[in-house]
């Protein structure tokens, strides 16, 4: 590691975040991202990495996508964030564009946050207002963000730290793919909404069982609860449709999109909801105020992002990339059947399963040292999140697979070696 990087890491520990800076060093990842271009990241010491983390889809269209950069530059010649209190051309135009591709007929309204967590908070507030009930049901190991209400729907590793865990029984969690538990949680008819990541990302992309999500939606209808779809990671064509919930036949009452909608250039997140849920907008339009939420420059970038991801050629590319990666990964899996044991996949939402509780961590490390950046799943470290970009070329995919084959082999030797040593 260069002296410059060592010095920088010291400053990062001193002034930014000692815990986070050190954790990465402890995991053997000394990444400090400098230049970025397309699907490539360049570490400050010059190493090139292919980005398969994409920050959960933030960089679906690549880093500094040329069309998006041009859009942002052109827009900044006339607009800025705007005044969040007033009607604004870009905010309304993006809301119209979202209504036109919304997963549910009559999903007319969009409220804006500056990040996914805030948009989830808006979704929960909206549901509570519409149903005049307080309880929210989420999935064990769900991740919906770290803001006030979103935090309460997730793992208590994060809420307890800040004394923010639910102490009054308003946030109920049930296991994924367990309809009995879901029905038990709903049958008191006192739940405002169920919030579901269509495929839980931070939990390592376990796939919903056949019929599970539609049955959850039916239970919501039966017990007068709303269905909130969190499409922050699964939306924007990653599953081969603009919204993954549509692939599962779900018409949510409320839907949240974030991350990739800002094209990796301007943070923005959106909460879409139906007329039925939008009562608060009429009762008190100032009910949710956010200076940065729905910033006009972000709205303009988001409109371009929406347009790009809906191009027919992007849909075709996503299908190609997901089939190509699948085929290549299956071959790699056959080489290391005692370690690399499964592929979870819907389109370019992918999780690689290893037969060791922490198996994805050595894989992440060896991939990193072999030019690929992909991250383990925070709430299930046996699974590596493997997230190819929507616009990757065949050459990119080939290079990824070549490097992944080497990285997984080395990780397997490390893990199996430590088994043997401890036996
Ligand atoms: C599914 C899901 N929902 C919500 C969020 C929160 O988004 P943000 O980090 O922009 O607040 C995340 C972030 O990782 C996410 O993965």
C-alpha cells in the first residue's frame, strides 16, 4: 500500500469514521475509490476494479454515464435544487413520468425524499394516515434504510445501537416466505401496512417462493392493510421489468424507488402512491417537508434514467447479461461444488451462496485482489451480492467470469485450508 494511502487512511480514521475505516482494513479490503468510469473503479493506488456492487443499483447505468452527465450539465445551466415549497416543472414532470410507468393503475402521486430511507419513512407515514392505524409489518432481516421509521422495520443490530428499537410493539417482524406468520401478524386487523423488499437484498436475495408475494398481498386485502413495495434495489429493470413487483403480479398501494433513480449523480428517492393513500396531500400538503427531497436537478436526471432503462435494447441487454452470467457461474459452481453451492437470481439481481456462514467474505477479498469489487450480504455473510450493470458488454461479462473463477478458487482454498487446520 502506498504511503499516500496509509496517510489518508489515518486521516479517515481521525476525521470520518474510525470503525468503518478499520473494518475494511481488517477484512483485507484497502479500497479508496478515486477515478470512476463506466463499470470501472480505480483505487487511489491505481488498481482497476470492475464494479459488481454498484451500491445496490445506484450505478445500474455505470459510473458517470455520459448521457446522464450531459443531462445534469445542461440542466445546471438553468436550474438548481429549487424551492421545495413550490410547484416546480421538473418535480411534476418526474411525478407524471413515474405515474405513467407505475406498477398499479391509479398510482398517481409521488412524494420525494433525498434518499431511500426518507422515502420509506414517507411510505410508512402515508400508510398510517390512510389507514389510521400505526402497526407496520416487515420481514426478519429486512433492510429499508436507517432513518427514523425505516430503521424500525430492520435488523435490531442497527436500531439498538441508537436506542431506537421498537419498544411498544408497533413494528412487527415475520420470517420471509412464511405465510402463517404473516397471517398471524395481520389477523388482528390493526396493521396499517406490510412493507416488503420484493427480493430482500441485504439478506442476500433469498427468492420469494412461488405464490408468496401474491398471497401476502391477498392477506393485506383480507385484513385491511396496505402493501408497500420497496423497489429501491430491485426496480429500474434489474429484474427485466421496470418494477420487480410486477413480475410477481403485485400491484402495491405504495411503492418506493431510490438509489439508481438518481443515476449515481444526484441523490433522489420517490414514494409513489394511489389516490386512496394520498389523503394527507390534501389535508396538509406540508405534511412531509424535505429541502433536498425532489431537488429539481435530481428530478431531471431521474427522468433521463427512467427513459434509458425503459429502452427496448436495455431490456434485451439485461436478459443477455443475466443468461450469460448464469451460464458462466454454473460452470464455476461445478468446479467448486463443496464451496460454491448456489445461485440466487432474478435477472441481474444475483446472490452467490457459499457453504460457510461467512463464506462470502473471503470471496469478496479474493475477488478484490483479482480486480472485481462485489460485496458480501450484511445480514447473511454466506451470500455474495453479485450485481452486474444493465449496460455491461459481453467482454465485461467474460472478464468478470474469468476473474471470479480465480477469486472463488482462492477463497475456497483459504476456507477449506482453515477447516483442515482446525480439524
Ligand atoms: C431495499 C432498500 N431499501 C431502502 C434502502 C435505503 O436507501 P438509502 O441508503 O438511500 O437511505 C436501501 C439501502 O441500501 C435498500 O437496500
